[in-house]
C-alpha cells in the first residue's frame, strides 16, 4: 500500500526515481512542490485551451503519486485558479496580469493590453498632507496635497486600490478635469498631458502583507488573502518629488516581473 494511498502512481514515481517513500518529504510537501510549477504555468497561460494535462500525465511528468497530484490541484482550486469540470478535466478559471518593474509605467497603461480597464474614483479632493507624506513630497509641514483614491478593475474584476498624493501644481490640473477623465485615463498620462509635467524616475518598495478586512472587501477577495503593498514615489524630470502612491494589489491576480542582470566587478 502506498503511503499516499495511491499505489497506481507510486510505481511510476519509483520508475522515474522521483517521489519515493522515504525521501524525507510529506505528501503535503510534494503537493506544494507540484503546485508551485503548475501555478506558474497556469498564470503564464501555458496550457492550450486552458485545460491542464490529465492526472496520469501529471503523475508521469512530476514523478509523483496520483494522490499528490490531486492534492496539488486542490491547492490551485482553493486559490481560484482552476476547477474540475465533468467530461473536460481540470480547467483554468483564474489568471494573473503582469506588470514589468523595469520601466516607469502606470498600471492602467500596462493592463490595457490585457482587457478593459476601468477606474472607479472613490475620492478626489485637496487635503492637508499627513506629516510623513509632506516629508516625502518635500512640502511644508502644513502643506496641502491633492488626494486621489481609485479602485481599478480589469474586465470587471477588482485588481488594485490606489491611494495617491500629488503636489498641488501637478494635482490641481487633474482635479479640474473632472471625475470622468480621472476614471478613463492613467494618472501618469494625465500628469504629463494635462499638467504638462514630464516624469523622470520613481522609487518603488513592494511588501507582501495579509489583507485587512476593509481592503479585502473593496478588492472582492477572500478575507486574509495576500496583498502586494506597493509604495511608489515618482519624481518629475527635474528631480522634484510629485506623486506618492500607496497601492494595494491582489496578490493572487498580479505578477510583478523584471529582468535583472548580474553585476560583475572589474
């Protein structure tokens, strides 16, 4: 009897020198390892027609047992990425969108190639800058800023909640455009076109956090789900800070991607 309870898959595993009993890993460990690889393939659209290989093929590919494969698929199902359909098999039902980190682009600018992007303006007004914000934007302690809060959807699915603080000379021309323009255009695009201020560079920090109930509710995601908390300070071409953003992204629906080159001395 297989320790996994799936003797038919164990023989194939042993034949490939793979998932043998006594390898020091539990079935949960092995399922997690399989799920890591499958998750990447699902999110990259690697399966033609959105249908995963059948269990026997996955057992052979990973050199594991059928129960381990089923547990791995269960992990992906719990994440909302796949589902089992009678007569079809395991199909992809969730996807992730990529945002490159190697260029200064607004999220909406990047996502337009993947679907219809809609920005719901939740707040747009002038406020007194919180102390930490004023310092980052190099404003007086009692300085005023333009505050924008927008919920971004792609093909109807909530993807990000963006809280943006803009220096007055950049933000006030955007407020004058009205909500309709703020809902249909990316902030970076509006800064350069409406405010006439070319952008130069940005400093970005990304942290993985557990979503608080309010944020999860706005993003229509399970409570306690993973959120990518992005803090981005964008500067104008002359080096002045102009835009401080706190962005909360659904961790299950967005992939941050970059190409990094090895720096060698000499």
